[in-house]
C-alpha cells in the first residue's frame, strides 16, 4: 500500500474495501482491550506459592519479628533482592511498600519541598523547577510532576534511548532543570533499552547540571526480557561512580510485575547522602514498611537462580502475545510508510506511530469497532502528542487469540485512517 504513489481511483478503491472490512468487524460486536499494562491472571498465578510460605514463621535471618513496627530501610533479605534487581550495593538500597510509584512521588515531594541535600537544596527555592521527559513515556510520571507542580519539557526517544544531545543542550541552557525521567530497560512504552553510550552520558549529567539535579531512573522492567538474547542495560551505579556523580541518580524498581502487581515490594537505590535526607522525611510518613510481605518475597526467591527462572516463566506467557502484535505490524506495515514501531524485546508495551495526525482517529475507530486502546496523547506530558501519532499497545492481559483478533482490527483502522487522510489531502 503505497499511498504517495497511488492514484485517486486507487485510493478510493482501497477506502471502499477498508470501509467494508471495518463494517464487517463492527458487526461482530467485539469486546477487546489492549489498554492495560498489567500482568494477566496466569502470570499472577506464578507467584501463588507466596501465599502461606511463611507458615507461621515471621522472623527474618536477623531474628526481626516482621509483624512488628520498625525498620525504615526494609529487611536485609528484601534489600538484597532489590540490589539484585537494580545492580547497586544492598547497603544503598531501601525496600519499601508495594509501589515504586509511591516511592517516586515521595522522593520527588521530598526533593521539591525539603531538599535531598539539606533545606537549601529544595527545588521550590527556585523560581521554576523543570523535569526533562523523554517522549513517548509513562503517563503516571507526568502525573507525579503535575501533581507536585514541576514543569515538563520533552526530548525525543530513538532506538538507543533519549536524544542525549537535546538533553545536554537543555541542561546547559535552562537552569530551571532539576531532573529527568528515565525508564532505561524496555522503556514504557517504546520497549527500547538505553545503549551503553546513553547510560554513560546520563551518568555524566550531574557534572554539567544544577547541583540539585536528579535523574529518576525507573527500572520497572529491569528483569522483564522476553528472551535470553534481549539487550542488557549498562550499570548506571557504576557509571556514576566513575563520573563522580553518585548523588545525581535515584533508582527505582519493584516486584509489581514479578509477583503480585498490587502486593509487591518496591525499592529505591541512592547515594548515602540522598538516602539519609529521604529517610528523614520518610520517617514522618511511616514507622516502617510491610515487612511480612517483604519476608514472603525473600522466601519465595531464595536460591541462586530463583528470580531468573521465575522471569522465564513470565516470558513464556507474554512472548506469544508480543509476537502476535509484531507479526501483524510487520505484515501490514513492514513495507510501507503507514506506521513505525520498535520491536520490543521485553517490558509490557509496543509503541506504534501512525502518520502524523492520525492517532486519535485510529483509537476512536478501534473503539467503535470494539477494541479499546490507551487514549492517544497519554504517552506525552499534559496528554498532548504534538504529532498526534503515538499509540501504546499493551498485549499482556488478553489471550493470544484475543490479541490476534484485536490486532486485525487495529491494522484495519490504521489503514482506513491513513487512506482517508490521503484522499482528503
Ligand atoms: N514505572 C513504570 C515505567 C511502569 O510502567 C509502572 C507500571 N505500569 C510503574 C512504574 C508502577 O510500578 P509500581 O507498581 O511499583 O508502582
């Protein structure tokens, strides 16, 4: 389907065929959903053995009674699990409650109101505080910034991660910049793994930025590869040590998409100085995390390869769904200009770009045909995709057959919207 080269007659013929196909799909009254970036019930069931695993024994290795209050840092075993996920020393990892998003919100609030390096470092001392947001990205990150009152500027993402020339330029030119979001492995939604060069350049930002600059390194998909040959991520902790910028990066992760999405354990890894200031504030918010749940996780992942073996089981469930999406996209758009995407090798999403101006139309056509997609624009700050082209596809929850069905509809909607746009031009 080469829309540029096609004659008006040819375009009209395609439009008629696609309208007919679309009407047939609509008549089926489908009820499919590609919106939810969450584990399927089958994935959640992989962790059912956590239930009852303590069997009445609530003490951790140090003899702490995990039922009681205390231990702001989390129990040692959980911190070690976080260290394994994040790739930082356990002594610099805190194990918290069930949500890394909560930790990110708390860390950003503390940095904004109280400072992560004494009261003078609080971002609200500046006239304006701005975060760099690589786009497309994760809508809840933008929500945290908006909620706290932090301004957002965007930089593009490519197959290697954020456009680092743009990031460095912004930092040099705009003193209001206090931080940057990053989802470095199997990014939400593009599935991209940041290249070694991008990781090294992010680690060096602390040397050119405002002293209070912090990268929020959200490694939500650190171990969520779909196959053994998926790209690895360079270790930012190590890179920061080499660059002398340990204070400039806060790392987050959780077991939300490893065990139970609503009952996992979240982690924060940071320099001694950052952790110390963060904990001063955290101590006003809680007496300590849910250590019983942390202990359940520690017991569940006891053994050298337990985590890797567990993630292989997740991959076996998710892989066919991703393959279905990618096969449909390749077959329909591999040889034309109608769409672009990254072949995600892990994570929870595939990000698709239509021709400029069509994302909303495609989402609306799909919705009318019984396939729910994440609203167009959600992957950009303030819900504004300037190109109106990005659509996030989340295939983990539906069955493989449902993904297959939904992707046929998706492809039809993209083609229909594209042909109609070409006809109107
Ligand atoms: N970060 C990213 C990039 C995510 O995609 C998600 C979940 N969709 C989260 C954080 C939420 O993690 P948690 O459940 O630990 O709050």
